[in-house]
């Protein structure tokens, strides 16, 4: 389960979902080898975007300390900026070893992965 | 190349092509362009992916599609024909009400019933939770419950909302079957249903079945949600999962084969249908009066499809909406409602103007070849949205390149980055709906209306404006309503081709349902269902004409 689903269940306004969140124990995967896979909330600027400068400024703001903490507080997402510390609720979930494979490698390998899925019949 | 084509066209018709006909030919080119683009790009190089797909998934795609079509077909015929027979032949309390209510499931797009059924039947849903509570079961190991997100579930879900197509045509066919034939069966003590009703309604049932199967073929929302790998979903996966447009186009060719077969089935069935409706009722046939148990059976036959196709899914949605804060929900989606209404209204207007132009010109001005071209250009409806989206994208890309070459590089990508590409997709797909509405309006006109006006000294344009257009107004409006609703609930093309930060009710519902948060999207889903009631009312008015 993604971290933000867990956080939203734990602090959401649905009573039964709170119970479910209470009854589970967090386990980070692959801790003895490549580490826990992490999704990203990514952004980019379209090639023909009209307000290129403003778009870049916004993306830069999103990677700064203030916005990175907001991601953690509001939606329980870990900071992507390595100089920003994990704090608050996220910190209480403990430290873990993340998978450091660059995210663009995933995109490059996706067609090959899909071919394996096709062959195995997942 | 276009010029030589046009001059060849002119020669073949042995008459000069006038500018009206050229307009129609160009428009049909615009509509058929994306379909041709898929065909052409399939000849490109997919980097060896085709042989991989052929070795691994293609067989599964085809067999899943076939099983789904056959399963939905059988269940939809079961629902549609049995209820049509009961309504046509038995006189029982509530018959009049059930007659139109049986059309209600047609208001619900298959993906929405799939979402609400999953909400209802899944492990955490109210049904299984209730059963667990009732019998004290603790976990899924304590009991067996059918998985709704399966091939069988998809068959049930789709058949429940698609059977009205079959019900409607079969009901009309039973009504038009001469009473004398049923009386002969009575005299000889043979079954009225098996030996008279069913054989004579067969062409109508086949035509309805072809429509149902086309809908199954083009469905994207349900199979994606249930993870059933059909051809349509395969196209989507190969395109977006493997970034390979050429291979997606190649799978689309397989889809083409299916669609051509279904179009053929429909045409064949329709050509046979004439035979059924040729003889009209002289003396009305006495209805059968069922016993008390019979009344119950009649009700069961009609209520079961209604329950599955309308009351359970709508009940689930209403239940979800009722637990939410309605005003907050409404405010959250007001921008999306605005988007949806504007896009659907503009698309409906544009499509109807184009359809009116094409149909009127083809009927009163152009030669038989242009008429055939116009008919041919209205087959876009049969193609799955995922296939058309590919075609529209390739076609628009080429168009953009031509525009940039003509007008300068500042126009690079002007169409493909705008909402224009989505509108083109709507036109290609739903032009057929407008065409159908307009052509049926033209066919109802007395044959010599145009000639009379011309003989009385009015020019072509004046005749169209003062005689033909006023007479076609109701067809125009009916067609506009149908296109409006079709655009409103359209999912795959909107999902693939919309601009950034642009949602319609359908894509909004899709996104939340995908994350299993249907409660957030229950209100937009319910709104789509409500809008779908409009064509149901039109269908019901049509049934009444055959009473």
C-alpha cells in the first residue's frame, strides 16, 4: 500500500478506516537487498507550454523545503529533495532503505517489463 | 492527389461535381481520415513487437473478446427476448409500466454499472459485509463468494445494461408479426413462441445482437476495471504500456476484422427484417391471460433484468450520494459539470450541422457515389474509442505538420495540443448518430417535396432553407440530444485525448473509481445516468408508436 493511503486512513474521517489502519503493522519491503520501491509525484514542462518560466518557477517551489513538508503533512508523501528532513508523522513510521534505482530507468525498462508480463501471463 | 481523385470522381459520375458535393467529399475525408490513418500506420515498423504480441497475448485478447461477446450476447438475448415476449403476448397488471421501464438500463454506461457492482459485491462491500455479520464469518477463507471482477462478472454487468437494444427491436418485431400466424399455431396446438414468434423475430434479434456486440467490442471502462484483456484493452496497454503506436495500430487491425463482421451481420439482418414488417396486422390478436402463478412468472421475467440493469446499480449510487454531503460534492465538481455540458453541447451542435449538411447534400444534390461515401463515413460509431483515438492522433499530427509547413513554424502542434483533437474524435465517432437521425428524417419526407419547390421557381438553397430545413427540425433536435448524451458519457477517447487539467464527468468518475474511491465520484456517475434517461425517453416514444 502507498504511504499516503495508510496516512489518509489513519487520519481520515471514516471511523472503520481508522480501525483498519490501527490493526496493521508497517513493514518496508526489500530491506535486505535493493530497498523499498518509492513512487514519485513528478512534474514536467510541456514542450509548447505558454508560460514556461512560471512553470519552472512553480516546479522549483515544489522541491523547496516548505512545499516538501506540505507534501508530508497533507498527503503523507516522503520528501524527494534529499536535503529536506523527514519529520512529523512520517518520521514516526521509522527509517527504511529506499530503492535508489533512478525513476527514468523504470520508464526505459517499462516496455521490456510489459513483455515479460505478457510472456508470464500475470 | 486530391485533385486527381476529385476529377476521377467527377468523370465517374459523368456530371460536373458542384461545390456542395465537394464539401461533402472533403468532410467525409476528414471523418474517414483517422480510420485510414490507423490502417496505414499498421504497415509501419513496430520494432519486432508484433511477433512478440502474436506469440504471447494476441490469442488471449481474441479469445477473451470472443467469450465476452458470446456470453453477453446469450444473456442479453435471454433477458431481452423473454421480456419482450411477455410484454407482447400476456395481459397482466403492471404490463404498461414494465414495458417502458425495461428500457431504463440503457441509460447506464457499462463502466458505471461495473463500478457500482464492484462497490456492492466486493469483499468490503455491503453485501459480503452483511453476510459475514449475519453468519459470523471472519475472513474470505470461511465462505465462497463469486468474484465480480471476472469474465463472468463482466458478462453479467454488460448484458444487464445492453439487453434493451434486443428488447426494443424484438418487441417491435413481435408486434408486427401478423396475428393470423399466431392463430394458426393456436389451431394446431403448437408453441406460439418457438414456432411463430421467435423464427419471425430472428432478423430483428440478430440486428439487435450486432449492436450489442459492437458495444461489447468498443467497451473500455468495464474491461479495464475488471482487468479482462480484450482487444480494446490490449490496444490501450500496448500503446501506453509499451509506448508503441505502430503495434497498437496492428492490434487494431484485428479489431477491424471483428467490426466488419458485426457490420456485415447487422446489414444482413436488416435486409431480412423487411420481410417481417411487410405485412401489417389486420385484426388485433387477443392477449393471453395468465393464471395467478403466471402473473408472478411474468413479473419475474421483467423484473430480474430491471433489477440487475437498473435498480441495484442506481440504488448503490444513490446510497453513496446519500451518505455524502450533497452540496459539497456538487460544489467540488461544478467546474467539471460546466466542462462536460459545454463540450457536449458544442460537439452536438457541430456534429448535427455537419450531419445535416452531409445528409441534405447527399440526398438532394449529389450523385449515388457521394451518397455511398456519406453512408461509409458514418461507420465510425462501430469502432472502439481506443482505435479511433490512435487514428485521430496520427491524423492530427499529419495535419499539424501540413499547417506548420503552410503557415510557418509558430503553428507547430496547434491542433494536437488543443481540445480540437478531442472534438475531431467526437465527430468521427458520433457523426453516425447525427447521420442516422437526419437520414431517417429525410426518408420520412414525401419524395417529391424538393422537386415541387424547385418547379415552383425556388433555387436549391432557397428550397433547402424554406422547405426542407423546417421539416427536418425535429430530427435535428432529436439527433442533437442523442449526440449530447453520447459525448457526455464517452470515456476512452476523452481520457486519451483531453488537454491537461481537463476533466469531464466521465473521466472524473473513472479516476476515482480506479482508485476504489467510488464514493467520491458517485454524484457525477449518477448525473451521467440521469442524462442517459433522455435517449431512453426517445426510445420509449418510439415503442409507443408500435403499440
